[in-house]
């Protein structure tokens, strides 16, 4: 009831209540002053004789209270400003009493007015503190407050505790500090504990939130502490110093990315690659793997080209929902058809191609995470190889104009299952290109895509945000990098350049050192690298060793023959391939191994046929 009453009062009503309390305090202080001077309560006759003085002091005091606005100062803000204003009011009232005493020639002792000044000042300040405590108790009783533990009992922590003490939603209950000299002390009204007591404190004091109030510790150290504290089941927040907030220095703590040109080892190429509107305008286009990193960007750029219809195929319900919603929100007027399913389902893909009159297939559906595919080789091969075979065969049977496979530099002399699956997918497409009358089959091979799911850049960003360390597989590992926009533009251009059976690659400059990328990202985020030369650095780079299926460096070409295309940055590779009979045998053997769930047999099939195709590529190069 009291809580509802306090919250229902307007600001003006609260001000009038405070003014009335102040006027009443003037009267009470005058009576108490007389009592102190007389050593007893004043009689009624004595009170009547002092009424002119009381009236003068009420008039002067009330007027000055309104003039200074003391009745409008919030209770939780009544500090030095309020005390100074009250002091001036008390002194002025005492002076008014002395003047009235002189003008009326009444024998009132001067000590009375001095006592009244002091009594009024003491009663008003104590009354404000007492009233603030009562109101705070009412708010606390009427509203549940979250218990906050402050990690760091320094200046920032003390300022935070003071600020939260009058908050009606958060209640500071204790400090924790690494400094042994502060532990067991009471700071800002709260006891300081050791970090080893954290689990006990969280349980006994029912802590809801831990606030790190230690800006001088540095961001990496704070990130490591925050990560450890989250294991306690509490919400953890980091607070910059109040001076940093005022000076806007907190913005400087936000993680910034290194320049893309530094990570790529070259400038970005979007501006150098021509538009491809004519090749897709008015066409019915199917994108497989439409919800993935590459697939979703393909959808965006294809929509910009103005197709008549865009069909989205993906086996991830959430990914498909997200990309369809994004494209529908663009309100382009293009028909968007979402299809939930797998490229391995022949009946599904055949129906989709027929019902939508597909002209162009952009095949981006594939498992691309090297380590995961290595550990789940059967499903990786089923999706990447058999899925490509099913999709390409269906496109050929449906009379699709163009089929473009999105491949990877890991397909070149592959070391692991993922790269081998992509290489066999390339061989399937190359084989179909040799005996396809209407459909033009081609593929595009490129390196790592910045920001794609599972790529190294988001991993490094996450590790930097956690305070490190940043993990690199090997000190000498290198990779080619490109942006998602570059990769997708290359894929779309390949569709317009295709003559059938082409392997397109982009002139990507020189491979980039992953260790250097890690260093650039750390320094770009405002940190320093911790190493033997700089042992006091913020974030360390740790080398964890190459994992299964990974290589020190990637290549873009199997052979050495390169042909030009209408664009100087895009090249066409001349590579060996398997014959129709060999390709049929390879696919049949692989299907049997997959159906038998025999990973070793499947890997053997892959290795044997890929080596045969690569040997053919080298032999053709030597003969020429």
C-alpha cells in the first residue's frame, strides 16, 4: 500500500509535502531551542510572546526554501548542494530573528536565534536522511531488487556501490577484490571478500549479477575473469571507469576489425569484376544450399540481377527461413520459392526443376568444415559427392541451360575427406560436360571466404573478444582469402563465360600467412601480442598443430595450363578428367562404401580415382 502511494504521487505533490515538512521543522526547531535555553518546555505565555519572531522566521525561511528550490531536490540527490542551501536558510532565519528582536525592543536572548539556526539545520539534514531511508525501504519492500556483487573495490567499484545504493532495482551486497590488503575490510558500506569465496558468496547472498569494476586491469584480463565467473551461473557485466564514460573513451574499447586489404593480401575486387545482370535477368534460377554463407550471398546478388523466379533449396529449416524472410523483405516483386529438402533426394530435385522451369542451377550445397567432415566422412561424401551427382544428372535430364558447381581450393591435391569430396564432385561435373548436349556444366574454385561459417576470421574474433589466446594450427600455414561478395561475383560470371566443362579460378594474389592474420586482427582490435619479445602483451598466439585433413598451404591449380577469359582476373584451368566408364565405376564403388557405412573403403575409392585423374593432368602437361 505504501509503495503504491509513493509511486502514485506526482513530482509537484512530493515538493509540497517536503515544503510542509520544512515549515514544520522551523516551528519544532524554535520550540526546542526555547526549551534548551530555558531548561524546560516553554509555557503558553512564553510561546505567545515569541510568535512575532516565529512568524518572521517562517516567512523568511519559507521564502528562501522556495527560492533555493530545496523542496524540489530529490531525496536521493540531497547531498552537499542541499546542505549548503539549508545552511543559508538557517542563517537567514537567525538574522531575521535578531532584526525583529531589535525592532520590537523585546528582551529575547540572542542565544535563542543561534540555537534555532543550529537546531533547524540538524533536524532538516537528519530528517532528509531519515525520510530517504524510509522511502527507500518502501521501494525495496514493494519491488524485488537483484543482488549485485562488485568485483573490484577500487574507485570505480566504490562509485558504483554508492550509485546503486539508492537504486530501486539493483542492490549491491558485497565486494570481491584480488588485493589482499583490502580483503576483510569494509568499503563504501560493503565487506570486501577474496575471489576464492565467490562460489560461497553467490550461493549464500543469492547473487544475480556480477559487475567487473576494474577498468585498469585491461580488457584481456577482464575478459578472462568474466569467462571464469560465468561458470558460477551469474550474469557478468564489465564496467568502464566513470571518467571513461564521460570522456567517451569507452567507445575506444570496442573491437575493430583489421583492414580487409591486409587480410586479403591485396585490394578488394568487387569493383574490378563486371556486373552479370544479362545472364540471369528474366531467368528461373535455383540456388542449392541457399541458407549458407555462399548460398545466401548468391541469392542476394541473383535477386539484384532481376530473375523471374528464385528457388531456394536447403536442408536446414532455420537457414532457409532466414534467407527467405530476408529476400521477401526486400520487396523486389520477384517470386521466391523456398524448398526444404536435401540435394541427395532425386525425386525432390527432379520435381523442383520441372515445376519451376529452372534455367540456371547454382550448386552451393556442401559440407565444408574440414575437421567435421573428416570425423563424419560417410555423410560428407554422401552430401558432397552423391548430392552433386544427383543434382547434376537431374539438371541434365531437365534441360537446364547452365549448371555451376561451387568448389574449393581444397580440391587441389586433397589431403582430407572434404577436399577429396569436392575434387570428385568436380570430376562428376567435368564428365557430364563432355556428353551434355544442352546443359553447360562449369565449376568455380576459390580459397577461404572471409566471414563464412566455420572460417578462421569469426573464430579469431571470438577468441579475441574472450581475451585470448588466439589458436593457429601451424606457424607456417598459409591460405588464399577472398570476400563473400568476390566469391559470389566470380561464380555468377563463370555462368556467363561457361562453354562447358570449365574450371574457373580467380587471380587471388599471394597466399596469406594465418599467423600474420591473427597478429593483424589482435592489433586491429587495439591489443598487443604476447610473445617472448613482448611478455607483457595482451593476447597470446598459440600453435595447436595441423588437424586431420588440413594442409600447410592450399593450391588453386592441379596442372599448369591456364587459359584467359573475357576478364583478366578470371582464368580457365585445363585439367585432366576421368572417362565416362571410369567415372561410373568410381561413383558405383563409392555408393557401395557409403551404403555399407565403410569409411575406410570410401576413402580408398576416393584416393584411387583422384590420383588417377591428377596423374592424367600431369601426363597431358608433360606430353605438351
